[in-house]
C-alpha cells in the first residue's frame, strides 16, 4: 500500500502520525532544560538578593541585560515557584504627612 496519494477517511488515523502518547524531547534535551533552569534560578536569586525591593519584571530586565534569553512569563513562573516576594512597603511611607501647626492648641 502506498501512503503517498492514498486518501484517508476522517475516522482512521494517518499511518505516519504514530502514537499520541509521545514525550516531548529526548532525555538529554530534558536534562539540558533542567540545567538551564537551575542556572537561571541561581542568577535570579542573586539579582533578587542584590535588589530586594525590585519585582520579577525588573529582575527580568537585569537578566536579559546580562545575556539570558528568557521571557518575562518564565521569570514570573519561577519567581512564584521559588516563593520570592518583594517586602511589604512601610505603612508610614503610604500615609500622607501630618500638617504641623504653627501654634499648638489653636
């Protein structure tokens, strides 16, 4: 039976598609992916430690400037997975300053 030029019905699978339960990538490719992500997380932690008040967007910008080819969505996912957070702002910084009276008691 020749595959080229043979018409398939919609209910029968094409023979060249194979199994749908395939893994993506080879074991060595997955190992390289994990290694890349481990190095990225270390770099992300170093930048977050150097700049504790910056969030994942600014840390992403620093990593890209350092030569990492990574998008902001990946950094956000890793940021949350690592449990990194920006410290809460001081309450006094968000309140408006109290007006000082020239003459107290009036």
